[in-house]
C-alpha cells in the first residue's frame, strides 16, 4: 500500500497514554473550539511502541469523512497517511518493541475542518494481520 505523507496540524500532538486502562488521547491544539463536532466510531487499532514511547497509530477502519479531511492537508509533522479507510500516523521514529492491538472506541474532535483531538479506548485482543 502506498502511503502519501500528510499532516493534520503543524505541531506534534500531545500524547497521553494510559497503558493500564488502554486509553489514548492525542491533542493537536489547545485552542478552544468554535464549531465543535465529535465523530465517534469503532475501529481495529494497532499501537506501536518503542519501550514506553508511542511510535505510531493505525486506525484500520475510519469513516470517509475523516479520510477526506486528512487528504486535504499538506506535508509536515506528524506524518499521516490515509488510504481506503486506513489511517496511519507516525508520531516519532524508533525501533518497534511492542504492538498493542484490538478494537477501539474512537472519537475525533473537529473544529470545522481542523482536527483538535483523537481519543480512543482500546479493548485489547488479537487483530488479524497485526503481528
């Protein structure tokens, strides 16, 4: 699969990961929302780690609306790719030591067409093709 590198915002997100509860939050801006929209869905997820540092997030089944928003962005950091409902976000470089997989309840918060945050609650279980 070819993955065009794109960005959601000009800054790296603030990453909040709670490994005991399987909760992840990526905050792209602290600016208050003017036109807030929450988009919630369920998706298989892969979270790749180097020790305890989150390297990348794969959402394997995102709504078309979100894929269209990602495709509208230019190059930058974090690196983002979206192809056929699959969103991949590289947060940092590193050697993969652990992959956590499962189904997740995912919520994107948007302000107009601007991504504000991604939150997910991971229900860990094997996902086909995740190894």
